[in-house]
C-alpha cells in the first residue's frame, strides 16, 4: 500500500470516527423536551389564554343580562331662598320578562363563542408544538450536514496532500493537484454554507422554543400514528380542534340569527321602585312613593334596520358554514400530503442506504485502482463526492420522515400535550370559567398562575 493510499485511509477513518462521535447524544435536548419548552415558553399561547378569558367574561355578562337589576340613587337639592334642603332616596328593581328570546340566544351565542375559543386555543397549541418539531428537525439536520461537510473537508485535504506528494515523485500531474485544490475549495465553501444554515436554524429554534438549542441527540422514537389513513381522515374531519372550533362558531352564528329575529318581537319588562323624600332643617318627611310598573314595547318601523340585521346574521352563518367545509378540505389535503411525504421519505431512506453502500464500495475500489495507476485523482474525488451526497441525502430523508409523521398527527388533530405525553402540565381551557360556578380548580401552568395573580392584584377575586 502506497503512502498516498495510507493517507486516504487515515482520512476516511477520521471522518468515520467524527461521524460516530456526532451521533452520540451530547446533551438532553431531545425533541420531547423542545416541544415541552415551546409549550411552556410560548408568548403566543399566553396571549391567547388572556383572550380566552375575555370570552369567559362574555358568557358571564350574557348571564347577567338575564337577571334582574337593583340600583340605588340619591339626590339632594338646596333651595337658596327658603334655605332648605330636599333629599330624595330611590331604590329601583328592574327585570325583563320577555324579549323575544334575544337575550337567551345571546347567552347561547356567547357560550358557543367561548367553546370555539377553547378549541382554537387547542389548535394553536398544536401549531406551537408543530413549529417546535420543525425547528428541532432543521437544527438537527443542519448539524448532521455540518458534521459530514467537515469530515469531507478533512478527507479532501488528505487527498490534496497525497496528490502533491505523488506530484513530487512524478506519479501525478499538475492537473491532478489542481483538481484536488478545486475540490477542496468547493468543500470549504459547502461547509461554510452548511454552517450558515445551521446558525439560521438555531435562530428559528430560539423563536419556536424560547431558547437556543444545545447538542441535539436526534428526534428519538417515531411517534405513534393512527391505525390507518382512513382513521386519520376521520379524525381530521370530525375531531380536529380547528373543526370543533368552527362547529361551535356555526352554532354561535345560528344563535345570532335567532337573536336578530327576536329583536322584531315584543319586549315586556317590570319595574319596582321605592322612594323617600326629606326636607331639612326640620328633617320632616315630605313624602314617599312606591310604584310597580309593567312596560310592553313593540318595534313597528325602524327604517329596515331589523331586517338588515337578520340578513346580515344569515349571511354570516352561511359564511361560517362554508369556512367549516373549507377547513375539512384543508385538513384532508394536509393529511394526504403528510402520508405522501411519509412514503417518499421511507423510500428515500431505503434508497439512500443502498446508495451509501454502493458508493462506499465504489470509492474504495477506485481508490485502490488509483493507487495502482489505473485511475486518476479526479476519479477518486468524484467517487468521494458521490459518497458525500449519498450521506447527506440519507440525513435529509430521515428528517423528512419525522416531519411527515408529526405532520400526520397535526392534520389528524393529535398533536397535543396529552397525546404526546410531554413532560409539561397541560393548560386547562375550562378552569377559569369554572371558578365562577362555585369551584376552584387549579390551572396547572405558569401562565395560568400569573393570570390568577394579576386578577388578585386588581381585586377581581
């Protein structure tokens, strides 16, 4: 074996050793921990948890509109000529007995809007987890590509050194050296590009997860997918949180139609008042009054406003129904794409493994032939480049496999904390509303605790 051949062998061994070291987990930054941190640190989720509480308060206000009201007023007037002061105190109770069903429909609409907001928050949580998966896979893929590119630079450097040694003893031409120099420059350029892609991916990771990544040991085990594509399609049509949100929005829109129609019906209310009047300086009671009144009102003509409001509500309801049908189509399209990408990635991994084995054998054979003078330096460099591209294709296919698997979960509505069993407390979307029904369930999240602290600080609890 010539000195040139020995150097190439040492370069390949060093590259293999480096790749093996790169595959060893150097930290605990797993995909599951990244998703848990994204869920825990997301400012977007925190914002929408506040907005969900706005919807909860909308239900409370709709309930209050159904209840009687009690108010107290007091007034005092000074007569500057008679030098007397008259004070009146008045207590008034008011209740609406009938409003055409508009108030109860308003309550139903508020409840459905709240349920839609809860489902939307769950869908947003899935989006945050999906973004974390994408960010993790991009960083992991970029790190693997950088490792392969670095190993390639070392191997090509050894090839260039060997070519120069052979040139010195007359076994190679100046062209062989120039070709090795050109390939080394290309390898260094590709390495710089891979390092730049890795740095960009780290910034995306920081945005999605809320921190920069440590060493990534790899995505880990594949997630559990639905039993069949048909079952996944059923979940995408019926159980996906975005679908449930739109179903509640349809119900809310139908309540809005009923509410608009109720505005054309009679309104019956009752008032009960009690007043006392005193005059100073004698503090004599001037009089008192107790009154019960019943009021009936019926809109007759309002310039077409009521009809316009009803038509507007009907159009809104139809628009939401169309949006629901559209969301079903989108979910099924995303699901179909994810399954197609899963099949593609699986086939690419198998083909890449075969390609790596073949390229490895070809490279070793061409290298031996070159040591005997039957091959040129360019032949060796081309064979090494084929092996490099095969390894990178394997990395990209593996990343695509995980992305497709989690894409299936996302399209089927299964990308959630509970389904993935992530090590983070799941936010209870119903806990805040339950506090107004006599219970005090704990909201198991730092964001929920901060919200409760804020409410206590302003005296709302």
